[in-house]
C-alpha cells in the first residue's frame, strides 16, 4: 500500500472512531418537553409562569385538568412546556434563568423553587458562584434535564415529561399508572442514575400524565 493512502486510511479511521465513540452524546434536541411541577402549598400559576418564563395560557394548554387557573391545587402536578436542547453537545436539557432571593442556596432552589426538577449538584455545575457564597438578587443558571425519546426504544413516543419522583413512586408504579409497558419506560431511562439523590425520570406524555 502506498504510504500516503495508508495515512489517509488511518486519518479516516481516526475520524470515524471519534464520531463513533462520541455517539452516546446528543446532536440535537426537540422543540418541546414538559416539566412536571409538583405544586407546593401557596404556589400559583403567576409564579410558575415567572420561574419557567412561559405565559400562563401556554402552560394551560398542557393542563386541561386545571379547573380554576386562579387557584391551582397544591399537591397536584402542572406540566410546564419548555424547549429541550442539546447542551454542550453533551446532554439534553434546558437552562432557566432564576434570580436569587435572600436566603436561597443551590439546595433550596433545586428542592423548593424547582421542586426537585434538578439537583443542588446540577445547579452548582453551571454557575460560577461557590455554593456557600451565592449572592442574593443575581441571575443564576438552573439546568433541567429532558428527553426527546429514543427511536431505538420506540418511535411511538415523541413528547416526554421530566418527572421528579415523589416518595413512594417508582418507575414500575408510574409506568403502570400511565399505561406504558415497563420495558419501554426502562428503555427511555437507560441512563437513570440515582446517585446524588436524583429521582428524575422521563415519562412518555402520549398518554396524559395522571394528576395526583
Ligand atoms: C404566588 O406564589 C408566590 C410563590 O409562592 C408567592 O410569593 C405570591 O405571593 C403568590 N401570589 C399570589 C397572588 O398568591
Ligand atoms: C442530567 O443528565 C446528566 C447526563 O446524563 C447527568 O449526569 C445528570 O446527573 C443529570 N442531572 C440530574 C439532575 O438528574
Ligand atoms: C450561566 O451560564 C452562562 C453560559 O454558560 C455563563 O456564561 C454564566 O456565567 C453563567 N452564570 C453564572 C451566574 O454562573
Ligand atoms: C425533594 O427532594 C427532597 C430530598 O430528596 C425531599 O425531601 C422532598 O420531599 C422532595 N420534594 C418534593 C416536593 O417532592
């Protein structure tokens, strides 16, 4: 074999391996994903609209179960639409901008403001402030993961809910509740990693997500 053609082959192989090995990461996201927001006591749509930067009528489109928009029931769930992007070519998510209030920490922002749609660690990863010195009244990044589905698992589901599981909930119990076979639900949550306290799973939204 000619030396230069040998070199070319080697070069092509390197390029091929590069793309092959980075295949697990994302290339593009999708226009729409839903965040399942567990309504805390005293919360309201105005606040949810502000946190997620979406207009109330847009949110209501995905929540036909809401009877009276002026007083949503605490302890129920609201689906909040957001766009799901491929961040850093690395994973699917969306970064919301949140303005810190006095007394906020990454932990309280994750668990109370965003009701476990993200974790303390995941917020810390995308902000310059050290966790013990987060100033009040500054914008910070809050990244929420999402899914656009997986055609290798099933082509029947295109819209996914980022769903923080509550105590007592599990992937099998949720799959049964929304009427999705467990192997599919597991297939859509292959990377599920509960280390760091994350209880976030992705559920297909083809069937309406039950309100609890
Ligand atoms: C809406 O909820 C936010 C956050 O819980 C609260 O600060 C605000 O007072 C509430 N607004 C109304 C009109 O209830
Ligand atoms: C978001 O996704 C990344 C990549 O899969 C993962 O490492 C991280 O733990 C996830 N974050 C949360 C809060 O689940
Ligand atoms: C939020 O993310 C952007 C883009 O990565 C970055 O430039 C900015 O510094 C981040 N904000 C904070 C408060 O860390
Ligand atoms: C959020 O997560 C924390 C820690 O796992 C848990 O104690 C809390 O009950 C969760 N909040 C909701 C509303 O599920």
